């Protein structure tokens, strides 16, 4: 509570507000070290328990496949200790930077307390939820208390657009959206234009497009909220600000060049999915690599990859070294948080934007419900909502 009260005083909050969900960052043992791990263990041992549905950012390694990725056993042991501490506090160890794909999908207008810059941007802009960019400690504090200080993007006045961004270039693919995020972000960092762009010139976008854009504009511009008429739920509440900047084809080409600086003759390492890939992106990669074989094993968010195994897409990706036996479905990818499973029952929230996103998000929530079987015997923890999907039968 001291963490939250101090933040409230620093930012001039006049009250605390309840939150509906939390996403915690600062999960890697490489970041926490022994001091951070001791603090987590102390919180868990002292009876700290999540008061709202809480998910977790990626760990410092692939939980199942770390040996093939060169992670030492010593680090793996310490990383598991971190996850066990979070589990003891009732946190669902999704280990993903895209919580909105794994059941943590807030309603429009709900107050939440999320860490992870790209997820914060997605929640604020695409879903219309309300959160500041929390750090790991403040997110955990919000999870344990169920409240957060009322400042920043929780308040109406701070969600108004500050600059009108006119996109003159054609934006279609994920690389286009990534380059656009960098181009806008660089301009916002260079000039005192505010951090809430009102973007016109984009007529359509998929979930994957917006995920890529959120990651890019949050990274290069520190943006946690934007508005796009016709695509984001709050855009219709505002008119375009008078201050205007334009993004041309030349700006987009320059951003692409700056994002691609590696020499083309040899690739030492390929990392796909930052933020984590959706099932549709895994399927697309599987199609592109059909009949091919990669040299090294790869990592992916546990629940997405476990689903990919079930559909056969991961098998096509051949996520194994040459000469290894056929891939299997690792039990650890179906890892469940026992402490959290006794408390939380996942209920897909009301969809608020495009049909494609609504379908994908509802499907992701339904899949997670079916796999995890997490439920609560107390209906007061999660009251029924109009768009709830049917609950899976007990197995």
C-alpha cells in the first residue's frame, strides 16, 4: 500500500480506484536478482494474495526448452523460484506480453493496472480500458490490494488527443504498421507535441497489425494511448487537434531502413514474436516454412505454442534441431498455476471493437478456459456479463 500511496502523492492523485485486472512485469531472474526474488518470496510468505485477476509477463527463459537455447541450469532453478513465488500469490503464470490474447481482456472503460508498454498501449487505445504504464512493483501492489491511484490515463482529461497525425503513406502489412509506429514515435520524441496522437489515413487494421503498431509506437515514442477514427473505440469522442504532422512514403521508407540495419549475408539468430505471436501468425509462419527445417530450437508463449502443437502448426515449423526425433507436446507447455486455479475462473469480456478482433479474442479466452479449467466457486468474484461464452463442463 505504501508503494501506491507514494505514487499517488507524486502524481497528485486525490483518491484510489478499484482495478479489474493486472498484468505484472519484471519476471526475469536476470532483472530481479536475489534481492528481488527475496522480496517476492517475503510478500508470498506474508500472505500476499492477488485480489483481482492477474497475469504475468514473460519469464527470463523458455520454461520447457531452455536447455536447447543455452540457458544454464542454475538460472533455470532461480527462474522457477520466481514463478513459484508469483503462483503462491495467486498470479496466473501466463508468461506472455500479450495478456489480451490469453484471457486478460478488459472491458471498455474498465480501470486496470498493467505493466508492459506494448500491452498498456493496446489496452488503452484498442480496447478502451484505462491504465498507466505500471512498473513491476506497482503492478504487484495493485494486484495485492485491488486498487491503484487515480491519475494519468485513468482520468478523462488525460485521454484527449494532443496532435493530429495525417498518414499519407499506404499502410497494409505488419511491417508497415511497425514502421509507422517508429516514424510517429520519432517525431513525438523530437518535438513537444504531447503523447496522445489522433491518427487519420488508416481505414482498416487486423489484431496483428494493431499489436505491431502498439509495440512500435510505445518503444520509439513512449506512447501509451492513441486514437484512430473507425478503429479505436474512443476516437469518435474527439475531433482532430489543430497541431498537425504528416507521415509520407519517404518517412515510412526511412523508418524501415532504420529498423533493418543487419547485413544480409548471414543471419546468426532469428527471434519471432515480440510481442508474442498470435495463433494466426504462427500458422502463417508454418505455411511459409512448409517443407523447410530450422537449425535451432525456438521459444514461444507456452499456451500459444501448446495450441500450435494441437493444431499441427508447430510440427510444421519443425522447432527442433536437425536429427532430433519428432517433436512432442511438452507437458510444461500446459503448465498450470495451482494456487491461481483455485481462485480464478476466466470469463471473456464484452468485445468492443472490430469483428476480427472480437472473434480472435473470444476464441483465445474460450481456448484458455477449456485448457485450464480454472474456476471459482464464488460467483461474486466474477459476476455474469452479457457476452459471456458458455462455460466448459467439468472434466
